[in-house]
C-alpha cells in the first residue's frame, strides 16, 4: 500500500512589527560592531558572532561582511588564525592585507598578524546595554495595530 505524499503548509509570514520593528536588522547589528573597530586593530568573524549571540556564526558574519559597502570598514574583520580570508573574493587578492598594513597592522611572511597585539575587544557590557535600550525603545514606541 502506497502512502499519499504529506502536504506541507508554508509557515505563516511574520509582519515587520512582530519580527522586531525598530530593532537593528541582522546585517546592521554586525555593521554596528565593525564600525567601532579602531584603525590598526582587527576582530575575527568568530568574535563578532560570539558577541551577537544566537543566530550568528563566523560563516554568516563572513557572508554579511562580503556584502558590506564602502562605508563599512570590512577589512578589519579577519579569520581566527590572524589571516585575511578575501583572497578568492576581492581583487587584488591581497587588498585586505594592504588596507590593514596602511593602518599599521603588521603581517608575517605567512600572511598572519599577531592577534595578541592587534585583536580588539569591545566593551561587551556597553554593547549589551545599548541592545537592551533599543529593545525597550522599540517596545514602548510601537504604533498600535
């Protein structure tokens, strides 16, 4: 006896209001941290994902950075080994490293920087307070349905 195929209903669409209107979007949360990285310092994809929490991975942060415009200092985000990961993505292939070197970040012969020296750690309490404040503002300034 052959079973009939199971019908799958699409998930209901969430309205913009129920999806967190007023809160920064997925990309904007990444960009907000990247904009805070000072010249001559770097962060890793994984560190940004860890700070942002659930729903973020080093790979997804990389995808977001790949789509960053010229107004985002995308070159300050590198991999966990201290190397640039844009060799197959941007031309010239060493563009990210050259941009960081102009800011004073030094790389060894293998193309790695010393993360102990150049890794930037933001004040996580300050970030958390800002996120809570944005959420509170969005909650109390919602328009009635």
